[in-house]
C-alpha cells in the first residue's frame, strides 16, 4: 500500500491518495503510524529528520531527531530535538 499526503498553507490537508494492491481494505486493518519524516529547512537549507517509535497501542514512545551533515543523518551538528522516555497514564 502507498499513501501520499499533500498539504497547503497552514498545515491543511489538500489531498490524500491511497493506492492499495488488494481487493478490500477495512479501516481496522490500517496502521497509520508515521515511521518518520524528512524535511529541508527554508531558513538555512539544512535537511533534518525524525524517526518515531510507538507502543503496542500506537502511542508515540520516542522521536529521534537528526540533521544531515557530510554524508549521513547524525547528531554532530549539535542540534537535538529528540524526545525519549514518553509515558502515558493508564
């Protein structure tokens, strides 16, 4: 399955396209967690990314932040907006 999201200003979703290679998909079968995101900053032109981890009930547990320097994403730029040790009330 492939999902493509398109956004317009202000974070509003303009289009959601889903291509599925099966006859029927039930909404309960979809895992809609975002594994990560990569973007390029307008101000300084640097590429940055987050990778996300979730628990068994799809709550975010961590967000690992990295910036592209040299030839890979890493933490050597001295900027780290990672989130770890997320917890939730029962």
